[in-house]
């Protein structure tokens, strides 16, 4: 089908695949283990999450970010989801591909709206207050896409993945925030550790975002985050054998969690300076190995 912009349906999905490949290579390579006919729809879903996640980076004022997020809420209206795309929405390849995916699999809209609403927090510098707040945030932005991806891979059937998605989303969401800690701290944003964890270490939000936090105290707080992340990762892996096996590719990135945590536990790890990366070959090897063995 030819879109109003002259782009074909293939072009919109190809754009989404390219966006995921460039912005989230771990998720991109994990998705390649999914069936070929499902991959375009998964890439559309993940491209949407990336578009929403980077709104803060694309604007200079919170109000501009609020306007962008409202555009996405408006795009996800019943009329657009049913295929009656306006020209403005058609012009956005991620929106066009996502709405086609929603219609194809009859995906529920509310989790997508909730994800957008959760990202409003990113536009401001209010800190995450406690672990429940952190888990709730990660659930909205990371667990929800896993549940929706499960519907795609199970062709709309119940994949029995509520526990796996809940714990897996928190683990992957926390890992993303920990890796982004230097960026967030430099711009005065505290996503983690939560205020209650900082309190335990005798730290304040001001200590962290100013770069003056005591090294040992901050290391203790980040260690607490890693322990919490590991518990969620372990719980997600334990829940996977009871799930529909078709959703396995969605959870392959969990196999990479230990690689990143190992980097954070090296003696030279400095939260403010260290950009946590793992060689691509190691990630690919771990993904391939996990795809072969699974969690059963």
C-alpha cells in the first residue's frame, strides 16, 4: 500500500528496523532470532519506545516535550488505530508502522498511552523517590513493550508472561538507567538510585547531580541497585519456562545483563565517567548461545 507521503508500507517498517539497529543494537540483534514475518512488527513497537524515550534529548524545554508526547497520544486514537490516518500521522514512519501493527494484532492501546504518560517524568528533574516508584516507572516503559511483543509473537494468544514481563522489564529498565547514569547526572536528573537508597548511604540528590557525592557512598548505592536488578533478572528467567516458548526472543537481552553488571563491578568503575559498553562480539555470542539453549 502506498502512503500519502509516497512512502510504501515496506519503507515505514524498514525505517523502524534501521532506528532500532542504530539506537538499540542489543534489542535489534535479539529480535533477529524471532520469526521473519514477526520482526517488522516488533521493530515497529521497539522503534516507538525509542522515539518516546528520546523526547527529552530532542527538546530544550519541558513544554516542548509535553507537546511532542501529546502528539503521540493523539496519534494513538481509535480512528488512527483503525487505519484512518491523518496526513500528519502518515508522515511519521514510526507512527504509521506502529498503527499498522496495532491493527494487525489488535493490540491494547492503554499500555502504550501509559508508556507515554510515564515518560512525562523524563522531561523534568524530579527524582525517583523509592524502589516502588522505580519499579513502577520501569514497568510502564519496559515491561509493557514485552507484554505487547508477546502478543505479536503468540499471534494474539495469552503467552502466560505476566511475571516474566514484570520482572524482566524492571531488570532491563534498571540496566538502561544505570548505563545512562553519567548522562542523567550531568544534566541534573536523578533517575536512580532512588532518594530512599541515597538516604541509607548518607547522600542527597544535590550530592549526586553536583558530582560531589562521596565515592564509597555512591558505590554502595549503585551496588544496591545491581543487587536489586539481579533479583528481578533471576525472577524473570525463572518465570520464562512457564511462558509460551514463542516469546523467547523478547527475553534474550536478559542474557546480556551479567556482562554489563560485571563491567560495573570492576575496580576502575566510576559512575560519573564510565560509559558501560560490552564488545559487540561478546553480546552476539551470548545471544546466540542463549537462543540455542533457552531457559527450559
